[in-house]
């Protein structure tokens, strides 16, 4: 058994393997610190999910580790962002984000405590508000920021470099 912490990273781009591979490449150095399981949407469910909530829930259910981090296709992830999310989760935060729901990490214990993302929200609206409200009602710590770079064009431009 490895002495590295195990985490699952879900790149949730469902239409462009180039973006997924670039995000994975940007995070490659994390292999030195973590045992990473990749649970990428393009491999798991390459068509559109009925709701963002269903995509997040499916990411968690199909991930083999207790810590699950997901990022969408517009995030340019940095290893230090993932490390910070893991540190926050280990220090007592129930959820931690580097760009709202676009780059977030949780533990599966959170879902055992407050339930899943509500799949009745369609079209990308208010499901994250509902989730954060339930975190607050349960008096659980949530770190939310917009520290990560959130520009799809940046990742697309980096493919050529």
C-alpha cells in the first residue's frame, strides 16, 4: 500500500480530449505527492448530462477515493491549487473551491452528511447555491474563492505550446 494520500481528480470536459489531456498534464507533478485516480467525464459519460448536479453526483459515486476534486473545461488548474484544496479538506473544511463550483473538492463524508447535489436543478442554475446553503445549515466550513484561472481560451492556447 502506498504512503501517498489518495485523491480522485475529475476533469469534467465532455467534448474535447485535448483539454482533458492538457489539464492532466498541468497536474502531472502531483504524482510525487498523491496517488491520483483520474475519473474523467469524457471517458465516463461523454454526452451531456441532464443536469450539472447529476454530473457532480456521478463523479463522486464513480470515484474510488474519499477525496474527490472536479474541474470544468474552463479552468487552468495548477498543482498548488489541488494541494491547497486537499490541505483545506484535511484541516476541517467540508468543501473547498478554487473557482466556485468549477474547481472544487469535497470528501464523500460530506454527501453522507448532507446529501447529494439536487438533480432537479436544470440548465446550470442555483444547484451550487442549494448545495452551499445546505453546507451552511449543517454548520460546515466551506472555502470558496475565485483564485484559479478561469479562461477557456488560456487552456486552448496552451495546447499549442
